[in-house]
C-alpha cells in the first residue's frame, strides 16, 4: 500500500484527486480513530513551510499526516508510521499541502473564489456528518470538531483551497485526447507475445558446508536486521459486558403502558383503508372529462390511454397516508367516495387527481389488552437502551476523571482479559493459531491509533448489545527478535548469502556464452555444479496483465529485454540467480482490434490529462515563494514515528 501511496503522489496519475483528498483530510478524522488536537508537542506556533507568507503549522501538518496515515492503514493494517515515512509518505503529504496552498493562492490572485454557501454544501455532503435521516447533523459536526481539537475555520479553509484547486486543475486536465496514431504502438504492446528460456543457478550449490561462527552470525544479523524486523505489537487488556446485565433493572408499569396506548390511540383505533388507482392531469377540465368517461362505464386504463397516460395503482391507502402523498383535498374526496366510484377531481401540488376507489377495507380497532405485550416490549427496550446509555456515559465520565481500567472492572465486577502480543491485523506472532474474533474486531482499529499512556477506551462490539472497555497495556516497537530465537533461520540465510557471490559468477558466465537457446542449453549442461532444467516460456502481455502483479520476476523481465539478449536476475531471499534469454518477440497489430484501440486512447488520454495537471501544479509551486523549515519537519517526523522516544 505504501508503494502505491508513494507512486500516487510522484507519478503522472492522481493530481486533481490528490488535492481533493488533501482538502478533505481535515474532516476525514470523523471516521477515524485518531486523537489529539491542532497543537503539536508544544510547538504549535512553529511552521514547517511558508508559501507566499502563508504558514503550514506543525500542528496542522501533524494532524493531516496522522489522518492520511490512518486512512492508508485501513487497507494495510501492519503499516506503521516509521515505514510510512521511510518510503516517502510524510514528505509526500507535505509537498501536496504546499501544492494546495500554492494553487489556492494563484486562484485567489486571478479572481477565482469559493463562496461560503459552496463550502457549506461540501460540508453537508460529507457522510460522517449525516444523521440517521441522511441529512447534515450540526451536532455531529460540532462534536467531531471538538473531539479532534480542530476549528471550523480550519476545516472551511481546507475545503475552500480544495475547491479553488478544482477550478484551476479540472479545466486544465479535462478533455485530453490521444490520437490513434499515437495510441497504436502502445495498444500493440498489449498484444505482443514473447518466447524465451529461464535457467536457475542456486546459491545452495555453493553455500559453505560448515556452520558460521558466532562472530560471523552476529555481524550478518546486525547488517540485515531490517530483514527480520517484526512490526509493532501491542498487548491489550480489556473487559466486555452485554446489555443483558441491565435487564433486571428495567420495570414497566401499567401506567406507562396506558400512557403510550393513549399517545398512539390513532394507530390502534378502528380505521378504513381504500384500494385506489389514480391519474394526474394538468387541468381541472381534463380531470372532469376523464372522470365522466370512467363513471360512464369506461375502464381506468382505457380512459387514461385515450389521453396518452397510464394509471398508477397505489394499493391500500389510509386517509393519513393519502394526505401525506397528495393533499388533504384529494384525501377528503377519496374518502367521501364509495367502492367502484371515481372521486370528485381534486388538486395537489402535482396537478389534478382522478382517483378510482376499487375497494374499501374496514380495519377493527385494537384494545389496550390486545396490544399490551407489544407496548410493554417497546417500553422495556427503550428503557434498556437508556440504561445502557447512562451506564456507558458514566464509564466515560469515570475514565475522564482518571479512573483506571482495573478500578472500573472491580467496581462493575467485570472480568479482565489480556491479549497476546498482537499485530495491527490481529495476528499474534507468538500464537499462530490465535484468531481475533469477538471484541477484538472492535478494539484493534482503535487500539493501534492510540499513543502510549492513553486513557482507557470504551467501544461498541455489537450495536446496542455488547461493549468493551480496554487499554493498551504494552507497546513493543517494531524491531528484530533476539538472534537466539531465530538462530537457525539466520544461519541458513548466512549460508545462502555466502553462496550467492559464487552463484553470480557462474550465472554471469552462462549469460555471456548464451546468445541462442541452444547455447544456453549447452552452458547449463556443462556447468561446474548440477543445475535445474531450463524452463521454456511463451506468453503475452495480456496474460501478464490478467495476473495482476503475481507474475514471476524472471517472466516479467522478458518483457523489458531486446530480442536475442540474455540477462541475469537475483532470485528472492538470496536463493540464487535466474539466467533469462529472450529468443523471440511476436509483434501485435492493434489496428485490427478497434475495441483495444479505443480503450488505449481513453486510458492514455487520462495519463496525458494527469500530466497536464502535474505540470501546472509544478509551475504554480515554482512560481510561489516556498520556504521549508527542515528542523521543524524533522521534529514532526520524530514525534510521529516515535524516534524522539528512542533517542
């Protein structure tokens, strides 16, 4: 994932998307598990960069990186901040932030703008701020801001910059098109096939027979520590509780049942529903004419067909239902009409309604005794929800007041459990059979977003049914295990590494003498050590593309070689060397495959558009007066990666 992230920000793909992504990072926290505010390590007034006088503060930079990191971590749970930084993630975020500022400044200078109403609409469209009814919820928005220590002004400014970037970059990239002549050679590559041979020279054939000395093993282990590195692990301590523990506290009285029955009297009273079908026409005269035809014996369908319409069957409707969907006038007219008749045409905001009543159904009322169990269960469920809500709020208050997990577990008679050392994806390196089921599914995403010494957290395991309160008991930073625990593995790797150099000499010798398949066969057969047989390869790019990254490296190498050449490629984990010979290239003719030509033109057109965007963005950054603060950038990186804790 991090490789994709790095290439995403440095390739020709994703310019506009990345700027939009950055503009929304400030509000993406609403769906993340990150804590912390806009200040950073006591240096919130310091800036990591200035763009034409505007500052990117350390707090803003840290918060943006953290939220972006957590979004990528959802796809790759084992990703840690140190690896994210090592592969360019933090620097990539900073450069994109600088680009966003520079683009917005240029847009301002030429008179582009993003109104408050437009920013409002962007905020209202963010899913994290929508309530159960699907509409923007002001309370959710304010709570999210308060939780993350962000200001509304900060969020609005980030979105405003994103909108300004859209106005500049989208027109510059829209509609780019590649000609057929330019697309033809690229499309032809997809049809291209290649034939070749692959030999293998194993390191094991040259590996030392004697075991390494302690000094040799220690030196090899130290120089290859990253190879054996275990990702960050965390030990969690937690307790769970279900809503069943509160059921004995819930009592429902006769008075409560009677009050709810009275409140919903209209629902349980005797009522009448009518099975109706309708037409809607623009004028009263047209409605009366159609009604007269139906009353005269014509069917609803025939009368509608005469005016080019089709009736709609609404099914059984109560008067309240019909009032909500049409108007009070239409509902009154329908419920004043008997079965088999057409109601007097009436008007709604949609037009004039012609409604035929097909049947009338009388629904008897229900007494309080008939619905007693229903009402009692509803009241009990609501009381249970409120009891659970009060309890969880009390637990959160106690945590905020400094209560420990042990204190809460003791007071509430909860059984504490301790997890094994866990990776972010739930795997336990020390317990291969461990499965992160139940509460772990809810705890893990939150636990790996917490800092050391974070207060206990309360999470919902099953909605409305089960909860967990937990803490991170121990954090074991990413590091290699003790040499003694993997000595046998390291010794085997050392032996392969020693044999790798000798294997390379033989592989190079074979490659130099192998200008043809026959020559390769002869060189392998005459090698100083027995070698595996030669593998014959015949494939094409379409097959390679369908394998989606699962192509063996020597096969992939065939597609970057000149015909008649031989190359040497190191095998995985120092296991040896591949000798790859490309004997024949079968050219493809895409001019006979119009669908492929069209797809290639479209895809390369997008690449061309993205290149336009990259060049415009680079020009805007070059024009802006950008000053970076390397010391502040390093301090942010050290804080985020934990290096300042290690030093």
